[in-house]
C-alpha cells in the first residue's frame, strides 16, 4: 500500500469514504465526477478522474469490480487506516520512529494552525 497521494487522489478517496459512510458501495467514475463537480476547485475532466482512479487501483488503494458492463470502485482501506499508516511513515521519516516526538509536535500546534495546514 503506497501512502503518497496527490490532492486529486485525496479528493477521490474522501468522496468515496463519504459515500461509503452512507453505505453506498457501488460508485462509478461518473458518481465521483458529479460529486467533485459541485466544487469549482475540484472540477476535473472525466477522463482525468478515470485515469487517477485506475492508478489508485494499481496502487491497491482502491478496489475495482465489474457489474454487467460497468466498473465500480471501493476504497481498499478506511480513512483511519490510511491516516495511521501515513503517521507511521511521517514518524519513521522525520522523527526517527519516535512517536512521542510526533505527538509533542501535534500537541504544540494550535487548532488554528492545524486547520490552516
């Protein structure tokens, strides 16, 4: 499982997690396209979304399955699993594996700083 995600990858994952939180698991590229199109900053070409979603399948972050003639996508990991793995990578890479250092850094940040970053 690769943990580096671009902003479009993150937007796709967040859209899918939002749908899955509502127990909606048959999500096509078109479904994600329509969700992201509601936000002008997220609007992308359908073909771009399809390419990125297929790359997330290759990275084993999304699962793709075919029903009739249509492909559907699901997340392979929950949001908390992705966050946990990402925090472990950050701790290893920047804190020499010292999780307490990472926690101390987070604790010193104000709520305002956390929201802005």
